[in-house]
């Protein structure tokens, strides 16, 4: 079994991402990213949420309303879906159904759409169970989908940012106390091993813009439980950085603030090189255009201080201006003027209408049905999931975001 697993991993690690123009490899240079020709590159992108990590509120996974987060506080819906499908239909059929969903949610026409909007990056949100089984063993096809995305996005001039979004292993708890992930040395060590394996696989590949280490590490503690302290998170960042650098000296590494850059450590003092510091800007409390613009200004002023103090680039890995067109325009104009790299949340949403939670949303009255994973047959689940493909003409570009992205913000 060990030999078979090793062979599968070796096969998965073979270069499969197409032409590699090394001149396009990105590296942090002061507060900007540059390719190897010295050209400044500003990443303007979108998240591919709900494809390889699943969030029920935005993607059409299940209508039964009975599945719950299997990891208290964070990232457990993926495990619940897989477990239920395996229980009902067996492992092979479960994987076939998941393949149907993934084939539908993101396909080549979606990548064409992203490029047509003038975007040059996608933030690919990964989950633990994208790569490993719930037993902690590597999936034989661990990199199949990721390689497909990296290769086909690159063929369209679009970089991929690898974001370990749902990073908790099965049964882990985001709780920052002694009972949670952040006090569990074995679970954190597994995260380090996973990132080292990812870095081994993509070392030397310019299609990958950066490694985004941990998504919102302090945001998902269960209600009433403490979030992890910043030094604990920064200690794990250091372990991840060192592990990646042991196998990949070249890729840019993104470390996310909690939520402010001052919660991180000065890169020069840590010996970090070629790093980006990342932030998520939602500003939930702002309810008017003026308040949202003021919040944007505060965020920008904070990053400007980081530029001056630490001389590292910034990446706004997620943000949303809540359907406020004027606030969206102001924010994107400011990001571009200041050279900030950004990826909005998110590309696709099952909801209808002009909300700004999806660059593409369903056409009102044309949204396909969502399967009931508790009662629908395998054939019905397959049929319903397949209907969510872009080719079925049930999605339309959000006019608010389309007008903002092209042509003014395209390159």
C-alpha cells in the first residue's frame, strides 16, 4: 500500500501545467510584485469559492438543511457531504457525484469569463479534503483539479494564487484554547507537511503567483470560545515558511494579518524574503457609501504605514462592498492607484439578482434545483448538479461588477 501511494504521489507531482515562461515568475520587490523582466505586475483577481471547498450559502450542494459543520467553527461542511454520499452510495459513486459537481461549478467557459473581464488572477480556495482523505492519507488525485486550474488559467494569461482556505483536519476545532487546533502540535505539524508537499509539487512553476498560507486563522472559533493569540498563529506561519523554503526557494508567500498588519511579525527580523502580507476587508459595520469609503480610507492608511515600516507588498485576498456601486468604484480606483493586489469574493454564487457576492449570479427564475442529499437518488443528484454548469445558460454576469471591471480596471 505504501508503495502504491508513493507511486500515485509521484505521478501527481509530474509537471502537468503546460508551458512555463519563467520570465513571468513573480517576486516581491519592495511594495510591488515584479516578473523576472522587472515589470511591475498588479494582481487583479477573483476567488473561486465553492469549487474545491464548499460553502452551502453560496453553492448548490444540498437542500435538505440537515447537514452541519463537522468541525466546530470552521471548514467542516466538506467532510459532512463526502461522508453522507459515501454512506448512501459507496465510495466510488460518491467520488463520481463530486466530480459531476466540480465539472459543473468551474469549467473552461468560466475561465474565459474571468479573462474577458480583464482579470489576471484567481485565488483558488483549497480544503483539507481536496488533498487528503478523512483518514489523513493523500488522495491519489490530490492535485488533479488544482493542476487543471493552474494550467488552463495560465493558458489564458491568468495567475493562480493557492489559498489553503479550509485548513482544519477532520474533527479539529478552531477554538484557540487548550482543546483546539492551535494547541494541538500534531494537527499543526500536519498542516506544515501539507504545505511542504504543495510547495514540492509547484516549485518552479510561474503560473502560481503565490502561496496564501492560512485563510482567516483567527476568525472561526466557535461562539463563546477564544480565537488564537497572534503569537501562536505567527509561530505556525514561521514553521510553514521554513518548510516551504526548504523545497521551494522562489514562490512568493502570503501571510494573512489578524486582522491588522501589526499582529504579524516584521519580515526582516524573521528572515523572511519574498513575502506578501494579506488582508480581508469587509467592514461589515459600514452601512452607507460615505461610511464605506471612510472604512476603505482607514484600511489604505494602515497599509501605507506597513509599506513605510516593512516595505512589503499587500494582497487584499477578499473584500466586498455589499452592492454599493459607488463604494465599489472608489475602492477599486484606490487599490489600483496604490498598487494593491486584490481578489474579490467571489466568482460565482447560486443566488439571483445583483448582489455583489458573485461576479456571476443566477438569472432570476432560471436557477436549477439544488439536490436533497438525504433523499435524492444518485441519478437525480447528478442531474441537478450538472445543471449548474455555465453552459446551461442559467448564470449572467453581475452588471454592477461588469461595469466596474471592464474596461477601466482591466490590463
